[in-house]
C-alpha cells in the first residue's frame, strides 16, 4: 500500500533513474514474500511489478516461484545489512536515505540533493 502510492508519485517524475529492490515485510504483509517471488520469477519483472503496483492487477504464475527463494533471501539480507526495515526506503545519488512516501515535488528535490 505505501509502496503502491509511492510508485504512483514516481510515475510523475521525468528523467529519474529508479532501481527497485523488493523487500517483503512479512510481519505486516504475510503474503509479500510470495508476491515478491512471482515478480522476481516473471519473464518481464518490470512490467509485472508495474502491473501489480500501479495498475492493481493480480499476480499470477511466474516461471517457478520456488526457484526464486534465493533471490528473496539475498534481497532480505541486503535490506538487513543496510538497516532498511520499512518500505519504501529511498536512497538518492548522494547516499541520503528517506523512509516513507514522498509527494512528487519532494521526490524531485530529494533526487537533486548533494548532501
């Protein structure tokens, strides 16, 4: 829910490179791990992610969600190492971190900060 509203704000920003790392928060979203696996196992990960997060489409299929367990584990380990325990967590080019949803204008300003 928070990430979905943030994705809608991101769609308004032009000329911004976004790298998305899925971080299923199973404590508050028990189904998030299985949804993340479907996204990571799909042939077109970006399209599947946008269809789900922006367009509200149900997730189906994926090549073999069981095979993507290692990918989820790697992403969870990275999130733990970086102390990212909320979503969305945003890091700009200067390495500054913001946790939570930002409105469009704040995203533009945050992306340009140099520290």
